[in-house]
C-alpha cells in the first residue's frame, strides 16, 4: 500500500503565479506602464508534482501550450500530490523593470516588446500551505522544493504520515482536489466548491479546476501532528492506493 503524507509547506522565498492580471491603471495610483499580476492563495498540484520531481514550472510549457506528460509519468511511478490550500498567506508587492539605467530611454515599438514594468503581488516568506502527497514506499520525498515563476518559491516540507485510512460516506474534502485528475482516475464527483481555475482552462479543461468536493469514494485519514491526533477527509482513487 502506498504512503499517504499530510504535508505542511512553509514558503522561504517569494512565490509568483500569474493567476490574476489586470491593467496598472485600475490597481495603483501611479502612471508607470505595465500590468499587475496577482498570485492566488491556492497552489495547483501540477507545479507541486514537478517540484517534487526536481523539474521547474517553466518546463511545463512548450511553444506556449501546457504539456503535462511528467504528471502522468509520476502517477504511473507511484507519486501524486493534491493541490495545496492556504493556511496563512502574506503578500508582498514587487516591481520588476527592464528599463536600462541610461540618461535617454529607448523604447522600441510596443507590438514587439515586453512591458517595461510589471507589478507583482507575490506570496511572501512565512506563508504556509497544506497538501497531501501519495507515493510508493520506496520513494524518497524531498524536504525542499522550488515552484512558481523563475523557481522563486522555495518550500520547506514538514511531513506527517497517515496512521489509518477508512472509507466513509461522501463528505466534503478537507484538502482541495484537481477535478480533472480525479474524474480521470474513476472518482465520482457528487458536488464541488471551486476555489481556483487557472488560465489554462481553455486548453486542459477540468484539470485546471481546483475545488473542495463531495465525492465517491471518500476516506477518513488519521495522523498525529505535534502530538495531537488529527483527521482529514479525502477522495482517493483506488488506483492511487
């Protein structure tokens, strides 16, 4: 039987995902050009899987379109991670600029150039998240992974191994799930509360949707955290057990 690891993630660097992007004029009372990009509090599970395997998030893209073959290979080799929910998220505002430090500014035609300035609302160090990792007994789970834009997001993993698992009547999951992943692995979704839809939805459909769900089958998972017994409820495909 595979191991089920309830995992706390502690952010040790800035974390940026391009979830919400709006015009600078609507967000900030300044006149500098460039968009404002906000990072969602929830983390999609594909960057986590890539991070666990040592791949960068940028490697998920090919010619501008997402490629997730590594996720399928990970599942076949006994590794899967659920999306991460925020426990405490702090935000920091950043300004990145590509303007040279010269007396005269040279600007090429906007049609062919990137924005000179981009404002980010990034998750800041000290932010914490929770996820569940399922893996084969022989696999070693790293204690640090990097995810997000430019691999800024350094996450420290604090792992608590499940002590018991029992199938129960469907109830809402304690951890958000990837709708497309679970449906593709035979889980029946009875109800859902969506918390994140990534910008790749037109390309990958429900695999871009993160939600708390009531599903069949659902399991009660118990573990000990800091000396206290804990319980979570989670739909787990039979193929992952």
